[in-house]
């Protein structure tokens, strides 16, 4: 890693860019304090939307295999809906009033 004062970097910019292209880090300083770090831009392109979609789908499938078929969740959700429906209108009439959560 090179450390170069900004006033000196002005006259060496092409050389510093070449060093960064070769993989070296260059830190520019002002009054001895680090101000900015020059690093090489990654050469890889951003993945396409389709590639990202496939990666997300693969992650979801891996998660599903860890969690299981989803039956326990489905049973939990159905029980929750039954309880919610049993509470009736009082639950939604006054969400901030005394009826909510009672």
C-alpha cells in the first residue's frame, strides 16, 4: 500500500492509477491524515436479474429443505385464523382501545 500526500498525487496521478490497476492500494493523505483510498474497480459485471432470481430461488429451496414441508406452519396458521375469527368484530373495532388483546 502506498501513502501519498494529495499535493504530490496531483502530479503522479497516471502512475498511481497504473499502480491501482496492478492491484496495489493507494491512500491519499492531507496533513498526514488519511483522506481517501484508491482501489481497483472489480472486473466482474453485476449479475443479471435472471441470475439473481435463480440464486434467490436456490436459497429459498435450501431454506425449505431445512425447515421442512411447511405442515407445522400451515397448522399454526389455520389455528391462528380460527382464533382470530372467534374473537369477532370486537378485535378490530377498537385496535387501540380496551378491547384489543383482551
